[in-house]
C-alpha cells in the first residue's frame, strides 16, 4: 500500500535551472572563467553543489581552487535561490491531490537542507511533511541515507513509498534504498537515461503519478 511519496527537488518539482546558472556564472565571472549555458548546467547538477562546481571549473583546478569558486557560488545562491525558480506545471495540483488522499510527502535533495526547507515553505506552502537535504554526517544521493531519513520522519517503510525523480542519480538512489522509482521526463535528463538506470515507471505529466499509485494499491 503506497502511503507516501518522496520527491527529488531540482528538475522534478522545481525548475531551478536559471537561478543555479546565474549563481554559477556569477562565481565563474569573478574568477575570470568562461560562463556556462543552460545545457552545461543541466548536465552538471544532480550530485550536490560542490560536485556542480567541480564539473564547471577547469580540470586543471586544484581542490583549493574549486573550494574558492564553490564558496562564491554558494554565498550567492543562498541569497538568490528563488528569484526565477518555480514549480513545474501541474505539480502544485498533484501535491494537493496527494494530500487530499492522506498521502505523506517528502523531498530528498542534494541541496543543502536549509535551502530545501526554505524553498518548500516559499514554493509549496508547507505541503511537505519532510524536507531532507545535505547535512554533515549523512551521505548525499545516490546513497540511500537521505531516503531512510525521510522514511523515519514520515513513519513509513520502504514498501509504502514511491521515489520520484528526473535523473540517473534519483533512479540509483531509489534502487540503493530498495524503493520503487518513478522517472519524470520534464526535468534535466533524457528518458533513455532514466530507463538505463532501471526506472520502475516513467511519467510525462505530474497527474500520471496518481494512476501509478492507484495501480500499486490495487495490486
């Protein structure tokens, strides 16, 4: 019986690309590095902010140099994480429909947890029961630990949730946590990549998730 849904954030419920790109390019410009396009950022996100900066800086950069760019990026993004960010079409309606069905909701994101909490309040008006992000001591996705943390907060088992995300990182996270995965095609990665990483379901519109839950609960 599906009693909860765990969502990824970037590329799944929120289109965060523009704000991330602006903060990345702010940091790169300060360091006299070439700025990045939407497509560059689309393929750099997914494994946390530090990995993002590692991917957009020159391969010749030392760890200390990457850290410098990261600190500039993060300071800017902390103050500008919601200027151009908003829910994808149909997401708010989906979340409200899930709440009406008494389904518990969580977000697991590789963003820092304070930003996840802030965006969930600002963008989703406290519809989520749990906001899980990067904190010291808990490995980020695709490790399963964030999902386990969400399950503890929700008071559910792994058999009682679906994990919804837009990337190979999300599909691997679900697999590692032994929960069923739903890949969404409106985010930052191609459908073929979601299938390669063994998505249990693929959806092209948010309301298709309601049908999957209905089918799971009939079975």
